[in-house]
């Protein structure tokens, strides 16, 4: 893995602040609150390799979250449009993305995200989907505003090439290329930083997002069951504590088939953590959603009371 050298480009697409407490499932008032807070729902899915079925599942869960909690922002998991299958299946599911701002029609997943934002008049963080980029595929996040305009695009930087304790191997780099840009965007009064799953093990990316002004950092994931039970909460809370940012992690849960037909399991436990590192909303087993109110004032107070980032000596 190439070491972080502090020279990656930072792409800003426009976003801003944070505030406290919030619970799954019981908020009223406007989706983007008058005081710059934002209601956010993380969507938990059990996707497979069939894109059409995954889109239908995502639509149903987003519709349910909007009806119940009226969020201003919803977030989907990593690779929700195609999880599992072999390289050929992933290549077939991947989409050529329109040039940002072009207004051109994209593939099925791209157009679903765009239309969902328009239909509900909300921001949509599209987790990640496969992107066909030249001779490589990329694991790519897209963000849309309530008019269906794409406002941010992020390619996953750190690729999941590991062996789990039970001996299962994962080689994401065999299918995907790595991104190289740190990306933020503006959603209401918040600056939102983008990352994907395995990125969470590299704190330097999150510190770079903090330096870029992030108040909220998105971490869509398809985290393995084996690593999740030991590392998921620990890593996400650590990223929240060290950056003093809100963290939102929408995750895949349950079984899927890999390219050899073997069953693998994702951990789920989609969550939202506040800038103190407290988990304020969580989805347990199975598909579902959880909602929290994101308040920039919460992060500002934590940073003011404990200015650890100002005290850094070695980075």
C-alpha cells in the first residue's frame, strides 16, 4: 500500500456545520432545520449480484425512511447495486458515468439515485457503485442534490486486499483501480467528507477531510462479518473522536455469493456517531434504516472544549 504523502488533491464540491443528539425514528420539523442541522438516514441493505432487485430494495427502504423520518439526506451502503458475483458480473453492473454537470443520462443505478433525489426533494449520498472508467473499474460514491444534480464524485482510495482470520481472501485491486483525490461537498449548512469502507483504517484520510473543513464524514461499507465484530464500532468511533466530526456509516448486511459461488457475510450495524464518538443511531440485523439529527454546533463545541487537532505535533 502506497503511504500517505500529504499531496493528494482535495476536491471540494460545496457543504458545512454540525449539532447534537438524535435518535432513530422520531423527528419532526423541516428536513434541513432552520438552525443548520440536518436530518440524516443511513440505509442498510442485503444486496446481491442482480442490479434490478437491488434498486427495488433500495427504493423501498428509502421510501420507508422518508415516510417515517423525513430526512434531508439519505445514504446507501457500499456497492449496493452489485455485491458478489465474479469480475464479469461486476463489470456488467458497472456504469459509465456522465460528465458531472452535463445533464446526460447515466446507467440504471445513476438514474435511480438522481430520480430519488428529485422525487423526494432530498440530498442522496449514493453509497458506492461500480464505475467504468477507461480500462479500469472504480468503486465510486456519487452525491445528488434535491434537483437531481450530481454535486460530488469520489473514487475509493484504499483497496481491500486482505485475508480474514478464517482464511478468506479479498483482492479488491483485482477488479478496481484506486482513486487519488480527497473529496468534500456542501449539503445545507454542512461540509461533508467522502470515504468508503476500508478507507476507515487510514486515519490520515480523515484528518485530511477534517482539514478540508468536514463536519460530517460518510463511510458507506460492505464490511465483513469476521472483521466487523471486532473492528467496526472501534474504527468508526475512533475516526469520529480523532477528527471531532460526525460519522455516518450505511452498511450491507447478511449473505451474498462471491465469484466462486461461496457464501460470504457482511456485518451490517449501520450507525451514526457524533463528534464525541458516541453512537446516536444504529440499525441492527437485517435491512432497515436509522436516523439522526446532525448538528454542526456539536462538533464546534467539542473542538472548542478539547482542541486536540491544534495540539498535533507529528502530522
